[in-house]
């Protein structure tokens, strides 16, 4: 007599092939680990040793007006010159340094990825799954276009290879990433890396950094963690002055 057909019973499924189990609450830690490991594997395969992370508003457009158009153009130029001069271009056997990495979306992120593509360099997009779907911009290297469920793991990958951070004008998301990195550097949880804020007039209007020091909620020396730049070339010059390491490819 034939036994029961268990092929469709949930308990009988191989654990690795059971989506209900993998996506359940008990496997949250395993999913967190997988999000780390998948991106790490691809980055190592492309021999990416370090990155320069660019943040900024997703609501900036190439054909906008005023400061938004200038910011897009500057982010694109910065992505290009950094990729050309920083070590992202090397032969297939070398390690790549200062590869442009963004949050993968439109606006400033698109511009920086686009500039890297203009230079013929690989470029990374760390996208996040959101209720209102964010489409990756088309300038990310296809095999380096990632999607994360967990903000925390996305932030970890943005930070762990970063040799510098360049922040263009932006909103809540940009402020979140900026203050995350400022806090990590301030508290010594991350190494001191160059942090450049593009467009001093914007940032000093949005955030009264001096008032924080005057009120004693940060120290005056904390204001030295970051610098301001007005052009792509100035941002690159400041990165070099602040000790950015240029890759040798070995």
C-alpha cells in the first residue's frame, strides 16, 4: 500500500526551500546574515577593497532649476573624477579602491553613479526595499546593484568599506546617514575618515552646527570631523588633504 504523498506538506519541505520558514520570525537572524553575506560575496568577487560613499537627495534632477541642477552636475563630476583618480580603474587582477557607492536611487545617487560610469569604472548601489518601490538608477554596475530589507545591514555595508563620505543636500534619509557617520566617528566606533558636506550655505541653514557646540551638546572639536566644499574639484582636493589613500591595485 502506497504511503501518503507528503510533497505539499510544509513540515516535509527542505528548510532551505521553504519560504514560509525562511521568512518567518525565527529566521530573522539568518536573513540578516544572508543580507550581509550576499553583498560581501559580490564585492569581493569584483575585488572592491574600499569605497567613497555619496549621499544626497533623491528629489534632485538633472533638468531641474537652481541649486538642484548644480548639485546634480557636481555629484556627477565628483563621481567621474574620483573614479578616474582614486583607484577604481585597474586591471582585472588588481584590487579596486575608492569605488563610488550610493543608496542606489535617483537624484544625487544617480548622478554619482553616472559619473563613475562616465569614467568606465564599476559603481555600487545599495538599494532598500520600501513600501513605495524605489527603482535602482540605470548607472549602477549590474552585478553591484543590491537590494536590502534591513536598513541596519544596508548601513553596515555603506560604512564598512568607506574611506570617505561626501554628502550633498538632502532630506530625512540624507540627514540620517550623515548623523549616523558623524556619531560613529565622534564616538570612535569607526575610524576617522574625511567627511565632506557639499554646499555650505545649504547645510548651515538646515543644521546649526555652531549652536550645538555653543550649547555644549557637542564639543567644539567635533566640528572638525567634517569640512565644506562648493565644487567637485574642491571636494576631491579636500579628500586628498585629509589623507585619502589612493589605491595601488595590489
